[in-house]
C-alpha cells in the first residue's frame, strides 16, 4: 500500500478487528497491551480503535509522550533560567503551558520573561546569531527522534563559535522505561506496541533484550488504524502462542538497525545518564546528557542557579496515567478542574498526552 487512505480503509480495518476477535477467543486469559508512543495514543483515540477490540484485549497508554514524562523539576529549572537577565528561553509550544511547582513558562512570559516558541533547535541557533547580546537557551526535551536534531544544532552553534547558545537537556531514551514497567508485576503488561518514530532511529533490534528478559512480545507499529490493529493482532497471536518475539509491523520505515548515522551523532555529543521520569522516578541510564567536550553548550552547567524543591500539582495523577495504572477519566480532576484550557498536569497539556487525547476524542 502506498497511500494513507489505504491504511484507513473501512473493510481492511473491520477485517483486522474480526481477526483480533478470533485470536482473542483462543487466549487462555485476557491480556493488557501497552502503546508507548504519544502519536499512537492520539491515533488510537482519534480513530476509536479501543471500541473495535474485544473484551479480552485491553489497550493502555504508557510513557510515550516526551512532554508528559518530563519532570516538574525540569520545568522549575527552565522557569528559573527565564528569570536571568538578558536571557531568552526558546522552546516548542507544548512546554510553555506545563505547570511547574509554582508557575509555568507561559505565566512567566506574561510577567515579562523572554520566552519564545521555535519550530526547531536550529531556529534557536539562528536567534542566537541575531541576538549576540542575549543568552539563548533551548529546552531540549524528547526521545531519540529529537536528540539528533538538537545535536545538529549544537554542532552548528559550535561551527559558528556562538558563545551565547546553550541547551537545557532532558533527553530520554526509550527501552529504559519499558524495562521498568515490565518488571512491575502489578501492571501485568503482556505486550508492547513499540514507538514508531523512536524505532526509526534505534531500530527494532533495540527491543530484543526486553522481549528476552521479560518474555514480553514487542511489535514496532505504524500510525494508521490498519497499522495499529495489525500490531495488536500480531501481539495477540504471540500471546496465544506463548511467544515473546520482536516483530516489525512498520517495516516501510523501520529497520532492524535503525538510523546508524543519527545514533552516531547522539553518541558523539551525548552520554547516558540516570534520568527522572514522571510516574517512574529515576531510571538508570535512561537519559542523555552532553559529554564533557560539549559542556559549554550545557545550560545546566553554564548557569549555576539555586532550584526550589519540586512538587507535583495537587491532585494530579499523571504518574499513574503514564504507567497505565489508571485511565485519564479515573482522575477526579479530569474534565472538572483539568481540561486543555485549564490543564493541571502535563498529560492534559501536550497534544500527545493521554488525558488530552481522552478529552478531545472521548473514552
Ligand atoms: S486529568 Fe489532569 S490532573 Fe488528572 S492526571 Fe490528567 S493531567 Fe493530571
């Protein structure tokens, strides 16, 4: 198939749903499958795919939205940096509204802080060339898909000998949280729809240790309704057969090895480090920090500032939503005090957040 519409064909989608129902009837017990990609979460909600699944197959959302998993302490750090004189904070739009412990970047901007939305890290580098009298800080948040673009921006800044550009990094790597979730017996995850964008970079083989160690099937899956249902079907078939293999449904974009040039770029500038994930806490080696050779571009090292103790918004249950423990509607604040217009937690802010998806498209 070549065109998007073909992956949304009603007959194809209904056929896949029927095939899943057939397989599910032969399962010894119901299964919980998890998608770990914000774009998957949105597509599943947008196309109402959960309503096509039989009772024996439950699909839950995991920590696949980069803005949602970014901890409050990072937002507090960005807010503190925005208060420094002659400083411009540059960021993608979603982060602007994420609540920190006491404020948000949007609130700080309303009070006079210079916080600007950019569409790429290179836009922030360009701004730094245009504003030599200012310190331009880019908020580097995201998984392996975003990290190479930030690495390229840092190299561009280095080439231009820019002393006024730096990045506050909160880059994360994907298999780490899936391992942590797999090790939690309470969650009972029986299969993963693995993220598509991330897998274009890291490759499908990156999930082999996870499948082997925890005996959980993994299927790298595309974004269209037929992709997602086929991914679910592949997982259910493995569950029924008692298998735990890595399969690649999205072979039109993902290879076993991934994008080795992007991986090399990441390795060149970054090194693994422990990282804090909202809902999961500190996970060893699940983040990326700039190596010593690029320390001059690390805003955290460049601007040493006191940070307040971080605290989650009162009543927000994003951590439980992000680990599949509860559905967004189980949070008492969902749709009452928390909505996309007045978000209490990150999962309602980001366009890829589970709460935002549930609000926009219903349960
Ligand atoms: S509904 Fe709002 S407060 Fe509740 S978990 Fe989602 S984002 Fe947090």
